C-alpha cells in the first residue's frame, strides 16, 4: 500500500520482545468475527461512558464557579481534565501493551469513575483543590475514549482499518448529545444528596464510567491486542524458522556437518523498561516520515480545533447571542467532529490516508475563513464551527490510521499513547493561549493564527505523496 512504503525503517527496529502469554487456542480464531465483536463492544462502551464525559462538560466549570465566584477559575475544570488525559495516556497505553486492551481501557474508566467520586466528595466538603484533583482523574476517561479508537485497529485489515476506527469515533456522538442534557435531571439528585445543583451530573458520570468499565472488562474477549501480538509473534517465529532452515541448507554446501551443531543461543536480553521503550518509540517515529506525518496531522489538527472552539461561546456571547444559540453552535461542532466519521473512514480507506488528511487541512482553512470573517453573523460562526469539527474528523481518523499502520508492532502501543498525550497537551495549551490571542488580535486574528498550523501539515503531506509517487 503506497501510504506506508516508508513506514517501517528496518534498521531502526529492535528485535521483537516476547508476546504476552495467550491462552491456548487464542492464536487461530476466526479473526473477522473477533474484529466485528471487538468493534461492537468498543462502540457500546463509548456510548455509555461517553454520556459520563458529556454530562460533566459544563457542570465542572459551574461547580468550581459556585465555590470560587470566579469565571477565570471555572475554566480550570476543563484544563485539569485535559491535563489528566495527557498525563494518563502513556501509562494506560503501556498497561494495554503489557496486559491487553481489556485491562488498559477498563483501568482508565475505573480511574475516571474514582475521579467523579472525588469531585462529589469535594463538592460536599466545599474544597476546590480536591475538586480539581477529581477532574484531573476524570481525564482518564478522555484517555480511554481516545485509545478505544486504536483498539479497533488491532485486528483490522488494511482495507477496512480506517472504517473500524471511525465507527468507534462515531459512537462518541451519542454520549456527546445525551450527556449535556442531564444537567436538569441532575439538580434534584444533587439536592437529595445535599450537594450544589451542578454536582448532580457527576452522579450520572460515576454510573456511566462504571458501566463502561463493566462492558470492557466482561465483554472484550478475546483481547484484540493480545491476539494481535500473538499473531505477530507466530508470524515472526515462522519466518525465523524458514530463514534458519535456508541458512542451514546453504551452510551444508560449504561447511562440515559438525559445525552446524556448534552454535548455541545466547541469553535472552531482558525486556526494556518503560522509559527506554518510550525513547525507542519516539526514535522510531522520527525515523519514519509516514509516522511523523500522521502524528503531526493529529497534534496540529487538534490544536487548530481546540484553540478556536474554546473562544467561540465567549465570542458569541459578546455579540449578544442567546444561550440556546451558543448550545446549538457547539452541538453543530460536535456533529462535525463525530457524526460523519464513518463517511470519513470510508473515504480514508478508498482515497488514501494522505489525501483525507489534506482534505481536512482544506476544510480547516474554510472554517477559519468563514468563522474568522463572520463578525456578529451567527449563522457564519455556526457554519465555521461545523467545518472546524469536520476538519478535525478528517485529520483524526486519517492521521490515527496512518500513524498506526506506519509503526512497528513492538512500538505501537507506546506511540499511540504518546500521540494522545501530545494531542491533549496542545489542546490545553491552545485553550490557554486562545484568550490572549483574542485580546491582542481579535477573533479574526485567532482564526488566522489557527490556520497557520495547517502549513506544516501540508508540507509533510506533499513530501509524503512525492515519496509514494517515486516508490
């Protein structure tokens, strides 16, 4: 496939480590059946646990504002959750690599449920620092949400990899729509527990995260990543056996038979530690232009989306928009991000990874132009935000697919976790810097600055396509 001809620089790949122990009979199941079951389970967990994430999007900020009386402090709820996702993405990915997706994803949802409980305790005590710790732990749910899309690719074929990933991304739409509407039902729940009204949705979050854990833990069997590792290990062993047999056959014509028995295998090298694996994964990405292109599309595309989206409600409010208009605009943005992702996945498989990433960059430019020149035209801002979400969908689905298939199996989990960490870090930075950019350069200036981030991705795309033509 031309998309990954430069993906695996063989001189930079260390010998594969031993695959985790896999139960007898797991290596040769009907893989298409297992893949379909895996995608269904992941989608179910995303729908349920996504409700927990969606229900607390606004409630966290309202809760902190209730105790501090500061709008500036209220923003720390989202920042804390984003930083939590950044901090926990790599450890959860490493856990998945060592113990399987079922273990890594379920631990992530359990931590998120614990974080929501900490928020409820902090609301009862009225202690804001503890509340921020809780929202930090809730970020584990964001990390699990993002890593679920990679779990859908563990057993996917090249021709359907993007489609499988996009279906899991699409399932997030349900929770994103239902969750924010639980604020009303959460108020009587909070009053019954003696908590501020804004805390009620966190009760729903605890239940949703817990159910997400149960779906993954009990239903994600066989584990797709362990099965993929066992399959790769079996393939490597078969290839190694064939190479050794060929070498022995060649040696018989030039060496005495006795010499063939003198070789003894040396001691097995110990598995590298977590830090060494992360350094090796980063070197692997830097040595693979295709993987670097996929990573840049993911990270910079996320920065474009978050920086503009963060300031949209404030810009609308300053131009007299009603809360219903603000909510509708954000709903359109979420629809652009998730609702069309199956179509984006299909197009990624049919047209190519780089082509869809480039399409996403073009959509970003259209979004920045439409929203950045909108002034007080609410329809133009809403249209720009929809395009912003659609550009993110193209960059995320195609970029994640390219990054996954451009990474050697022994590095894949660490690279995936690293990509999610970088996405969340730039998201936090973009959200923090966007207010200052608006203050200095205005709403149009913010959109123009976001559009500049399209340029390096476009350069990498051109280089990637040129390599494909030469190949």
